[in-house]
């Protein structure tokens, strides 16, 4: 099986059988090898003894988590290139797993100039058969969305993706996910970053309890723009959210919401797959929406999975203006004592409106 050099790189891609051609490996100055497949110890000892070797134990399946290995593989490849050698990346056939790792490397090198698909086209110039499976292409898109970081495991995008995988696996078995596996976004330190100057705030219509702000709203406009099954101009009846801690009593009604004492870690006492979201104010108890781990179809036609939606008819949604805007008098008539001098009109006695 032939080795193919990625254009502009001292990186080669192939299947496992190229390792039998020792003359070709020596001719191309291969010093480092990345194996993206499961190998038995005998294969490693016999075939790779003369190379610096890095192994990623992975199957060529859509649900294989290859994303977690990208940073280490990229670092290994770069170390081989920096040492003056050439690097071979291989899997079984040199089509899916190895191509995905090479795409990740190209993205890391030029994150603003390449996309997963354009990087794949670069590799196909020399090896047309390359075609990572759909799951790997999704992971490459996530990696690119993150900015191709040197550590993915602590990134909120990666952690959210893992949480969604857990939900999908649980739902496939007819169960709600275990409480300890649910990622409540308002508990994550990465969500406590500086907020935009203006954001949406959602409150319970009955008791005015704040329920969510912009960082926790899950938009689905992208699907509305590109799906032929969705009505782009249709009004959405719900605002869908990432999981938030106040939802715990609704999602897991037999618990106090504590991840350390969840009775739903016991398979005999399962949480509901779907139900109502109740306002967290004890004296209110208003039904503010609904949830369905298996997903819900929005009134616009798009599917949201998992679905945790606040009914627009039961909540109030408004733009929240921060203190900086109030001091500047943007769009608000201010009392005389609060008007900024530079915004007043001489002789008019009025601030900006």
C-alpha cells in the first residue's frame, strides 16, 4: 500500500501494510509513526522498533472519541518535524482515522485559513480515497470551533459534547441520564465571564423569579436557516436552555438536586424522560415549560435534543441593560443628577434620549 505525502508537509498518510515496505520508509526518511488503530503488543514490537512511535487506540466508528487525542497527536507530529524527520500517520486503510488526525494537525497550523473540509481537500490532492467518517468530521468541526487548543478536555465545548453523548446513550436505552452526568451550565466557572453590554433576561411571569439569561439560551437559528423541514419565519413557542441547577427538582423529582446523593444512580429508581419545568420559587410553583431528554420538535419545525424549554406564554422576556448603559443614558431619559455632562445639550436641560 502506497504512502502519500500531504502537499506542503513532511507528513505521509497510509494504511498499515506500508510498514512492510522498509525500503520506502527509509527512502522517505520516516522517523516518527502515528498509529491510529488498535494494535496487539507483538505488532508494536516487531514493526515499530526503529521509529519513534505514538499509538491512538481507536476504532473507525462514528461514536469513537478521537477528539480527545488530537492535541497529543499534534504535539508528537510536530516534535518529529522539528527534529528534522518525516512523520507517517496510518490507520488500517489510510482512509478515515489517519485522515482525521492529519486534518486536525493542518487545522492547528492554520486555524483561520482552513476548515475541516478544506483541509480534507488538501489531503485528497495526494490521497483521494481519504474520507473520515461523519462522527470524526463532527469532532473536527468542534475542534475548529474551539480554536484548535492545546488542551481540549477542559474546554466547555468539549465537556458539553461529552454530556450530550451521555444523554444520547441513556435515551437510547430508554432512560434519563444519571444526575451526576448532567452538566448544569450555571455551575461551570467558564460561564461566569464578562457579559455583553446587553443580554436577554427571562423571568417567571407569575413571581418574577429570574430563570435564565443569554449565556444559557440554546439557539437553533442555524438549523432553521439550513433545514428544508424547518419554517424559517415561524415563531418559536419555547425558549430552549442549557441545563441549569434550578431545574434539578423537575428533572429528578425524588432528589434534593445533590449530585452526591442522587437516588437516580440506582437503575431501579429511574428519573422521568419527560415532564414539566416548575418555577424554583417555593411559593410559586408555576409551570414554566417542559423537558424531554429524547428531544422536542419546536413550533418552527426544528428538533432540539435534549429539550429543556421555557414556554413564552408563561415567562417574560426582556433585554437587560447593564449599569454602564444606564450611566451613559443610552436610550433612557435620566434624572438630572445622573446625566453625564458630555451628553447634555447646552441650555436645553435634557439628556440624550
